[in-house]
C-alpha cells in the first residue's frame, strides 16, 4: 500500500459526521492480499475512476490506482495523511510530480506524516527503495508545508529491501503542517 489516509467528512463546516481510511495501491493483488491477511470482508466496487475495495461499513477503502493520476475530483481531500515509504518506491525523477499530487489532496488544515529513508550512496544500487535526504524533502514540500523531523532511527523495517553493506541508514518520520504565513 502506498498511502493510508484518514478522511474526515464534515457537515455544516463544523460537525464531524464520520471518519474513514482511504488507501491507494497500484497493484490490485497487493490490495487483495492485504484484505486476506487482515481478514477483511472486502467488497469490490467499480466506478468511473477505477476499482475500490471497501469494508461493508465503508470506513476502509482501498483504491486501485496509479497514484500519479489521483486528484481531488477522484478521491476527495484529506485532513490527515500517513504516507509510508512511497516517495522511496517511485522513480527519483518523479518526486516533484509526486509531491505536487499529494499536496493537491490536502485540506487547508492538514497533518501529513511522511516516512522516508536516507542512506549513503551504494555502488550499482539506486533503489527502490531509494534514498532521500531531509534537505530534499524540505525543498519538495517546503513552499507549502512546515517540515518537522519527529524521529530518525536505523531503518530496520527496510533493511531486507536493501543490499547488505549500506551505511548510515536512517528511517525518517517527518510531520508536515500548513506553512505559516
Ligand atoms: C515500499 S512499498 C510501501 C508499502 C507500504 N506503504 C508500507 O509501508 O509497507 C511501495 C508500494 O507502492 C506501490 N506503488 C509504487 N508505485 C506506485 C504508483 N505509481 N501508484 C500506486 N502504487 C504504487 C507498490 O506497488 C508497493 O506496494
């Protein structure tokens, strides 16, 4: 899964009427496996935009979609985003486009937690997962968001995806909030 987002639908501007989680994944099989692993009674719906797997109460929806084709018209706007390891899964040349798509999906008062990886260059390996320094994240998102590093640690979760011998591995948790005017 590339993105897990919490969406809060509001009525009359203030009253919170419900919440749910929307995920996006490009590979349908991964969505089906996720459903089986977590014993979810997924229902498949087909819309003009594509396929969505959702629980009977509709509170968890996973959209099968190329994340570069997402737009507010397709999946709406989000208050809270948990973006784990997607910026390191895409091609390095697509990062700017990715950041622009993600920022276009945010409500004005957003909280966006981005999990990324940073490691020293390694011969003949450019990912995925690729490495992204904190300074590049700040450039990508900095014109619209305040970027605050919450935590940085050894990246054990991603070690199995990397060649052995990679040095200075850091898994980074960056919280983004609206840019102060
Ligand atoms: C490194 S995994 C991260 C998975 C999950 N977020 C996690 O933290 O374990 C990257 C995932 O992104 C998906 N992915 C890569 N490019 C995509 C794209 N353009 N659109 C949608 N999904 C994509 C892959 O299929 C893969 O499941």
